[in-house]
């Protein structure tokens, strides 16, 4: 039961809704919990500790922002590029 209290405290501290916790493990001997969010962020929280960092929406939920949903990864540019931009790039290089 103590583990659930520690998990709840960590979720309140880092402002994570419980449905976005992918996995967790409680270490009762050190009063610590290790949490993995649906966004893939893994961190540890000790009992009574303040938040060390702020999590982004992507780190918590794993959902991409609206502007990045229509993008693809361009290996040569090493960045995300919109599908429209990719089309323009391909036209330019095909000439």
C-alpha cells in the first residue's frame, strides 16, 4: 500500500495523470519509485522530494504535437520536414 502512496505523490509532483504511467517499480528500502511514462521518459522520485525537472506533453503522453503529425524524418537534413516541404525538395532535386 505504501508503494501506491509513493506513486501518487510522484504523479502529483510531476503533474502526470495516472493513465499515462506506463510502468513503475517501488523500492521500499530507499523510499523511491522509478516511473516510465507513455512518452518514454524514465525517472526516479524519492519520498518528499521536489520536482527536479518539468515534463513536456510529449514526454508524458507520447503524442506528437499537431504541427509534427504531418511531418517525416529527413535523413540528409537530419530533421523533421513537412510533407509539403518534402514534395518541394523532391521537385527541386529532380530537375
